[in-house]
C-alpha cells in the first residue's frame, strides 16, 4: 500500500483525525512555503482562460453557498469520480480556511460553471481536482482549469499530482490535453496517479 492509499483510508475512516492532519499541514505550509503558494495563486488568478466571458476567481467564505449548490447538483456519476471532501457548508468552510487548499471558481458572468482546487502537502506535492457544470462540458473548460494549475505549479518547487478513476476517460483526456502528465501508479481503489512532468 502506498502513501496515497494510506492517506485516503485515514480520510475515510477517521475524518476528525484527517481534519487535524490538514490543519497541522496548513500551519506548516503557512510557515515554510507562503511565498511559493502566493506565487501559485497569483499565476492562476492572472491566467487567461481564453473563453468568452470566463474568469477564474479565488473562492472566499461568502462563496460557500454557491459552491455547495454547485457540488450538490453534480450527477451520481460525477460524485463517484469527484468527492474530495463532503459537500457541506462546514466542510467547505474548513477547506477554504485550513491553509492546505487553494480553491478557485470558474465563473461565466454570475454563474459558477466550474470548480477547481489544489491541495498542498508539506512534502512539496500538491494534488489537483476539478469539476465542470454538466451544461458546460465539452467546451474545454476542464482543460483550461488544468492548464492554469499546471502552468502555475511548474517551477514553484511543488510537484503537481492527480488521482483519477481509471474509468473516467474524460478526466484523463483533459489532463493529457492540458499538460504533460504521466501515469506513475495504479491504486487498489481502481484509480491512477498522474504526475506533471518537470
């Protein structure tokens, strides 16, 4: 069993312990890597998606209601592939404030059409995650979110990683189209681990 699988088991079996791990990780990141993380955030917020009217913004606590609504309208299939944290006000408040995550919104006017995030670890790895509103699929929005994250993380001192369900071909294709990812391992949970090439 590799480290990713161990961490996933702790997260699922002991959510309170996992919250503590994330809080401690966030404190350590805030003390040791604040400039690198600020650099990444600036690059993402300056990234031009190239889609008419689409902008990326940093998620704030006041955005939690629209994020919860967005996440709770994902299909059952989407949720099977994308469930990085519980879709509740409390959980999202913790995610936004714990210092381990950077959460971003893809907005078209006042409509939230996509959500993406980076989850940082003190070992200099960070994992990406993203979801796109079903009405906006096939327009390259997922690819643009991944491009923004890959571009921002490259050269920052962090290694960009991602776990993807092996049967989620749309997500795998988006990763490969957006940046130079390689498959580095297969998990017993039928997920693959991708790593951005340096």
